[in-house]
C-alpha cells in the first residue's frame, strides 16, 4: 500500500499544541498550580482549544470525591456527567458531578454513586 508524501508527512508530524491559561487561577495557586498535558486524537486546532478550555474549567477548581446513595439501579450513570440534588452540603441547590463508579444494592433497589464534584 502506498501513501502520498504529503499525507505521510502529516501522519509522522508532531502534534499541534493548544494552551489554555487562567490568570485568576495562576494568581490563586501561584507556584502550586499544576500543568496538565493531554494528547488526543482531535485533528483541528479549534477543537483542541475548546477541549483545553473545557479541561481548564473542570480542573481549575478544587475537586472532591464523594459517595451518594440514589434511588434505583443506576450503574448506567458511570462515566457520565449528571446533576444531583440531595439534602447535604453542596447538593441542596443541585450540583453537577461526574460519576466515577456505581455499586447497585439490589435488595433495596438503590445505588451508591462515587462522584467527582467541583468545590467552587
């Protein structure tokens, strides 16, 4: 199988970089601020910049891992962002979380969700 030279050069080229920065976060964290670098299969620079901004929004605040129990057998929520409301701090008005894991309790048809939530 042959590939034209231009396409072959593109396949062998280094990745394009997109950088997202936040002056507010740099001020808040100073030298403690972490730098993240992720390689993705995104082909367009604009898409990479959008993804960089999304990651900055997600990881630019302190995060907490919590466990909540919800009604129903809901292992289907794993690896999904959801909005949860509960009678505990941080959830009374509803909180957007990312579901890291789920353990279904079949006898009572409830699920313990392990979630990642932004504190700010």
